[in-house]
């Protein structure tokens, strides 16, 4: 009976670890994907710049310059509701936000006990 209880606790701990890992991945993956996309955009800009350097046709050069100017005016930036940037700092920002609100809630509950 004691081994069964120990096995149940071990299984519960393993499931809890997987749930925590899943939550961490869900909050981290959008930032990673945005960083990969930003890296690809930079690679495209570099490729087009080198292509522009070796380009002999006027129309192709004009198209490349137009596209590079567009990308310069509208750089890649992924945001949630135009407020929260989605990048590699997203998990840290979410953790900071949760910690701040947890502290505020703890202060309000502590003040409620004094009254």
C-alpha cells in the first residue's frame, strides 16, 4: 500500500512538471517565432542589398530599392493589441506583470486583515 501511494505522488509530480513545462513553452514560443521571422527578414534585406549591388537592370534595381525602402519604413514588429511587443522578452514581461499583480493582491489582502 505504501508503494502505491509513493508511485501516485511520483506520477503527480511528473504531471505537474509537464504542465509547468507546457505553460512555459506556450508563453515562450511566440517570442521565439517572432525572433526567427525577424532574422529571416534581416536575411532577405541583406540578400536584396547584395543583389542590388550586382544588379545591372534598371527596373530590377528600382524594384529592389522600392521594396527595401518599404521594409525600412515599416520594420517587422509583432505586438499584441499594438501595446505589448512579442519578442524574446515576452516571458520575462509576463512574469514581471504577474509578480506585480501578485504583490498588489497580497497588499490588499493584508490591509483587509488589519481592519
